[in-house]
C-alpha cells in the first residue's frame, strides 16, 4: 500500500504534470516548516523555502512506492538534505578571525619599516622573519589577502581555524538533526544521515557498518516508518 495522500497515489499511477504539481502543492508545508528551522539573521526565509522546494521536487520525482515507505518522511529528509547542503555551500566563507586580521596589520607595518631599512621592497620571507611568523601564519596572511579579506575555512590553519570549522559543523548538525531524527535509534539516525544528508549509497553504507544490503534496506524502511509516526504538519 502506498503511504501518502491520495494525490501521491494518483501521481504514481499517472505521471501527469498536473498530478505532480498537486503533490508539490499538498506537501509545500514541509518547505515552510523546514525553512523555519534554518532561519537566522542574514538568511532570507524566502530563499530557504525555494531551496527546500528543490528537495521536495526531487522527492516527488524519485519516490518509489515499491519501498513501502511513507512519502511524507521521504520528502522531509530530502528537504532537510537540500537545506543542509545550501547552508554548507553558502556559509563556508566566514569573516577572517581577529588573529588573522591582527597579523596582517603587523605584516603591513613590517613591510613599511623594512622598505626603509633594506632600501627595497621586502620579500615575503623578510617580513615573516621580521614579525616572527610561522609558515602557517604566512599561508594565512597570503590567503587572507588573495580572498579580499574573506577567508575560506579550508584555507585557515591552527586551532582557531579548527574551532571555527567545528562551530560551523555543529551549527549544521543542530539544524539538521532535529526533534524527529532524535526520536530514532542511533543506528537509524546514521542510516538516515548517510543516505539523505551525505549521499552514501545503501551498498556503501552496508560495507561501512558490516551489514548486508538487504538488512540495511530493512533498517532504512523501519527508520522512515518511525520518522513518519512523529511527522505531522505544524
């Protein structure tokens, strides 16, 4: 039996554009609901809802009733996954840490002083020695200048960069693993995260956790059913 509203059953029987549009309209509340969970200063709710709609459309196009899983839960996970990827893609660039900005100010001062002392334009090595900068500091300053004063986390070095990257991942984790997912077992959460949020295939996941593909598929279906039991429009 197909687990979803009548519009889903109609869409699966007849793949017509009007049936597809009806399913999207019926489940649009998932986009608004998910967008609320990701909204914060500097992020437009409308942009988030549009991003979430991409996940809903993917769910409508990919849903297979043969899995015997609830469409609502399936769509919710794809919506969350789309928003998670959006957050990671658009918040990967952060304002440079104070340490980097302070280092660059010292670097500029050292360049000015060394021009007078050396009577020429100082090299990067000259400045690094003058300010006692480590190789990692030199790379950070170089990346900071080349990026127009915005530094990708991946290009930073040291404890502060690790702290900022960790903070970003924690933010995404809090946004993504919400109340519904927390109701699942740890194994079910891993399966859901891997398949819907990290793009891991069932075969790859089976190899990772040491279960057969068939057993992972059964656990996947059970996780979706448990999720659907807690998922209701708000």
